């Protein structure tokens, strides 16, 4: 089922601050580049309690963004602290507040804890939080409300350019559930004399399955982008060393068949021809059959 997302450009410019809402959801999001924050600081949303995310450039090239997640009983007061803190070098921010009844201190602490937990599990961005805050105790009904609030946050974040919750891995039970719903189209294989790997095409992306093997050494022709991706997979233990090869310790999500084959083969490759189905057809051939 679809959802209606409304985005209002506060200053009428394509790259300026934006307000975002979803259907009948009680929450709202305010996004702003750092340079524009002071222009909108007098808006009423800044005086509310809420959860916020700061995005900056990562210090590790393996990641695309560095994220700090926090909560505050007064967003304006907390952001002013960060804006004057030389150690908080961020370039964009987004925060979430309630439109109707105010979020309680315990509820925003719950959201903060869950967001940090999900961000760490996603293994996608460099997380700047020193540690994961403990989950506060909430009544069952409040937990249900906050989990729904969190689901809306997860929908809005990537629309506003915050990708840190888009997971680099996939849970096996989710893959299996998608299979029953016909969201998994095909399974493909790479087999060499030294190693073998399996990939599933799903609505989430191209997933190299847990237990797949990869070449340990990257060729000199491999681009810097893929060298950083390989390093990220190793640093997050998605790929682990095993004798003279690497093993995928988790189901890993890639955005293209070639990105997946590059990580397996350790070189620049064309995933449309490298990945072969059980019937011996290449990924490209299968796609041509599907699209004709």
C-alpha cells in the first residue's frame, strides 16, 4: 500500500530547508543545510522535544556519510550548542517532532536508542555516537506508538538524503518472506576453480548470500570506489578472511549486479555476464526474457 509524502520547500528553493509530513501521521520532519538553519530557527517546531540527526563528511572513505543521532527536550537549544561546537562538523541536519501531543522525554530517548541501534546494524554509515544509549522502559502501548513513529522516520530519511538506515545486509527470513511474495526473481551463481558465490535478485537489491566466497586480493585495475567498498565490507565483518579466500558472513546487499560480481571476483567485471542462472543463462539473458 502506498503512502502520501508531502514536502514543503520552506524558502522556495530546491536546496534549502524543507518540511515533510506523511498522511495522517502525527509527526513531522524539518530538514536544513547547516548554512540555512539560522534562517528558520524561529519556527515553532524548534521549540519542541524531538529526535535529530546530523550528517557530515566521513573520516573513513569507505563510507559516504557520517551521522550523529541525538535527542533533545528543546531542539533549538541543543542545535545552538552543536552549531557552536567545533567538534560537531556537520553540513546537514534533520529532526522529527510531534504535531499534536508533545513527545515525552522517555519517548524521545526510546527513539534515539532505536535509531542508533538500527544505524549500527545497517553498517552503511560512519556513526559518530560514542556508544549506543540504553533502551528506556516504556509501557507496551507507548512502545507500539514509538515503533510506528520510527517506521515513518525510516521512510522520510532517505527521501531527504539520509541513507544511513538503508542496510548493507539482508536478514534471511526477510529474503524467504519475499520469495513467497514473488519479490525474488532469480538466483545466480559465479563458480571458478577457486571459489563459488550465489546472488539473489530482490526488490531490496542484489544480495550475495551468506557463505558465498570471494577472491582475497583485489586486482590493480579495481577502482577506488570498489576498493573502499571492499574495505567497508571487511571493517564491518560482512566479509571475513578464511584461509586463502574471503567468506560472506552475512547476506550482503549491492545496488547493481556488477558491484556484486566485482566484490566476488576482486576485479572490474560485468555482472550482467558474470552471474549465471541454474539453467546456464546469464543475468542479461534472463532479463531480456523477462522484458520481452
